[in-house]
């Protein structure tokens, strides 16, 4: 069963609708006990990094999530700010991230090359998948296009954890994978067939 982590941040219904279209069972989980028996986890997120981390820390879900992901090795996918929360820290705030994939979330505005570009980075963009990346192993014979809406990007400490990049002035880490832990900066729930295929691949990993 796919469990979508509801800690008060993110459009849970959009993911429920998408999984329903894909004929994949998924439910909302808003308490620690409700995460039991999850075979896959989705960690959504929108808005400010510190706000999302504070809400997760206050929800009572973090300890159970760490048990499920780090001890039981249940696959998880963080999406948008949910991906950024996987990092150690963010330029957007002062709270520590989960630290599950080493790296830092950086501001486009702090990079001389991207600081002159419109913010946020919004709209459709191609993804360049890393050869052999399991999350792109099926259904991506053409160049995948995904919808983005963000002003901060994940900078993985170990580039071996990067499954795909995108370009907005610079090449940035758009999809990361480390063992059972995955993160995508783009919005699969808004990315039509490419988003559906990405989530199907995650479910079948």
C-alpha cells in the first residue's frame, strides 16, 4: 500500500487522484500508526523549507518515518520541498533537514549565473536521466518533460546519488536516489504521462 504522508504541507489529494488514475492503491496517512504496513511512502511538500520541517517535526510522524525508511528500508519519494527536506540544510532556512541524502539546498538567487533569471523557475523543462538510473528504467524512450515551480535546488554532496539533472542557467540535481530514498524537484502530479510513469517506476522498484 502506498502511504502519502500528510503533515499539513502539500497537495495530498492530487497524488491520491493520480494514483487512482494509475489503478494503484494509495491512502493518506496523518499519524504514526497509519504508516504501518506501508510498502511505499510519498513525502510531498510546498512552500518554505523551515515551515515544512517544523510541521513535520511537530506532527509526531518523524520518528515513525525514520523507523520505516532507515530501519525497515521502505522506499520513499520526496517531492518538491519534500525532496529538499531530504538534504542536510537549506539556504531558505535555519532548521536542519532530514539528512537522508547528503547535500544542501541552494538558492538560484545566490548563484551569479542564475541570479539574473526570472524567479521562481516555473514551467516545463526536460530531464536528463543518468544512464542506468532505476527510477527511469521503464517508459522513458523519449526525453521526459516535467513541470517545475521552485527557487531553490538540491545540490547533492555525492553526484553518484543523482538520477537526473535539469537546466535553468546551470545544470542542477533534479532527481536524487540513494538506496531506498528518492527525491524529485519537479511535480509528477502535474506532469501528465511522464509523471505517471515516474511514479509507476517508483512503485515497481
